[in-house]
């Protein structure tokens, strides 16, 4: 009675469920899991099994089968160890359209006689584990085309000592996450690359490199690694193609938090982003004047010791950059005119960051600087962080510059200073008025009298005379009254 009750209560049900779960776990990678739905057809030394293996092929060791094709395997796991036990004489092994197969249990050992391994239509297998094939002594050819493979480890090509060629095209290779970086460092004439029969037909599929030739991406990665400056790290973030089809990489060099006092002297070709945050750099001269930095688009110099950026003025880089970040430095002022001119000419500019600097807030600098901030507020993205430096003046201390009233720095009691350029402009304006006035006076005199006058002196004599213009009316005979308006006087010693 006690036993019969135990079979009815809940604990008994839980025990049966646990046993069922345990049995499923143990049966997951067994070749006998799908006997009822399997069909196998033998033709001499060749065996084709679909949907699993029938029971008669798993009861004993089948020495007569040398060519085995497994089609539409219904499970997610396949037991390699048991396969080699039941079919020890296989020389050609095929996995065709096993769309649910994800993993393998065990591996082929040194007694394996397989010479050719074929896998097609493996839509759930992202990577062939290296331990599956690395100990296969007779393996000469692998055909891994038309699958969904993303990664490939080096031992897959190096481990089988007799491997001659491998086919890898028509897969979804991921060139971006390091799964194939080892291939980039292989020389072009290396044994590994020669084993890949269709190496130049492989195409990147995942993420940012979709559709790009894998061999070109690998060449770029190799060049990037060889030219990456110490102690920085380099990463290819994107690849684009120009109108001629050439592959152009976009490379980021990260040198942040390295204690550097100067930027690296050289960068990998096609570097577009340089990160130099949290270092000890105090000048940007070596950046804007270095010819190897000309293609640099994004420059991050946050949290350094830069006190001036006058070196930017007039440089080609300043008229073509995309991102410039100078947050957290020691800037007190900038050449506003140079920034305004560069921003107007730059069609690539996207973001500029100037916050967390000790800006000098006086009547000479702030009006022009505030005008720049408001004019380019679409580009200068951290306006709330651009504030006056700390001071005893509560009107300016830590006040946001873009919204600060100019009366805080330019009060009515303080006259705005006249700059040198304005003084020069006033002098030139005065000279222009003098010249124009003289011209108007001469023109009026000529029009009213019809005479031009001049003075000339000779040695021991001086003559003042007037002469009629060539087209004027002949001068009448002089009279006593006319002598005052048109004298003709000669003085002799």
C-alpha cells in the first residue's frame, strides 16, 4: 500500500520527471536517438543514411563501409567517437543538409582513416571545432562550402599533417571579432594560405565588412598590426569602397591613459580616429603639422595639459577635420577669428567639444567667444560645460558663457579697450578722407577756373606760373584786376 501511494503523490511525479530529464541529457548525443525515423541505403561500399541510423547499422562494427553520407541529421549534437567505433574503415565522410547540427561530441583519433571530409548545408554550425579534425592522420581534403561558418581556428588547417587543400567559400565569415585575425598575420606564400583553395573568393559577411573580399580585409589587418604604435592599440572599425572598388579601411588608434607626453610620431595608413585622452600632452603642434596625420578626421585630446591651440590656425587639417575634443584641458582663450574661419570652410565638421576648461572671462575675449559659441551651437555640442574659470566675481565664476549677459564682464563704468587693428583702421580711414578731399578740391578748382597750377624752382630763380589747359578758352589780356587771380611773376636776382 505504501508503494502504491508513492506512485500517486507529487514526489513520485517529480522523480519521474527528473529521470526523464536525465535520460534526455544522456541521449542527446547518442547515435541511437533517431532509429525509428531513420532510413539507410547501402550500395556496395557506400552507405547513405537520412534522419539518423537504423538499428542494424549500430549493432556491430561495419568494416565494409568506406564512404558514409549522413543527410538531414535531426539532432543538435553528433557523437564522433561512436561513429568511428561503428565505421572504422571510412575514407570519405559527408554531412549534408544537417541544418540543426550545432556541436560534436568527441573527436577522430589517430586510428581514423578518413581522407576526405565534406560538410554542406550546415546552417546552425558557426565553427568547426579544431579538436574534431586535428588528430586525423590521413585527412587530405576538407570541403566546407555552403555552410554558415563564421570562425575558423588555425589548428584546423595546421593540425592534420597531410592536409592538402580546404574549400571555404559561400560561408558567412565574420572578419571583425578576431576569429580570423590569425589568418591576417600569415604571409601570402605560407603553407596555410596555400591550403585554402578558394582563399581569394572568400567574402566577409558579418557586421561592418559585409561584401568585402576577405583577403583584402586580412591584408589591411596585417598592415595595421605591423604599424600600430606602442603602447597604443589599433582597431579597424569600418571598411568602405571608393568608386573604383578599392577597399578603404577606417582605423581607430587608442592611446588613452598611457602617460604619453607627445602623440605617436606615426600612425597606421588610413587612420581616421586618434584617441589621446588622459595623458600628459601640452601641445598639439606635432598633431596638426605631422604629414602622417593628414587623413586624421577625429581627434580626442580630453584631460591633458594643453594651454593654447594657436597652432591650428591656417592648417589644412583644421579646415577638414570631423571631430575635435579639447575637454578638460587648461585653455583660457582661443583665436576666435581662426576658429570662425575654419568652421565656415569646413564641410566635414560634426562635433567640437570645449567644456571643462578655465576660460578667461573679460570684456576683451568673452563678447567674441560668446558670438562664436552661439553661431556654431549646432557643432559645439557641450555648451553647458563651457564656463568661466573660478574667481571671486560671483557674476562670472563658473557661469555658462553662452547664456551669460555681457554686462557681467562689460559694465558701463569700464570702457571696452580699442584693439591695435582698430587703431590702424582709423588711421587708414583718416588718410582716405584726406586723399578724397584733396581730389574734390582740385576737381572743383579746375572746373571753376579752367587752370591747373604747379610750382617749380630753379637754381637762383623761382617761378610761379599758371598755364591754361589745352582745351580751355584763351586767356584774355591781363589787367590790374586779373593780376590777383592769374599772376605771372618772375623774380630775378
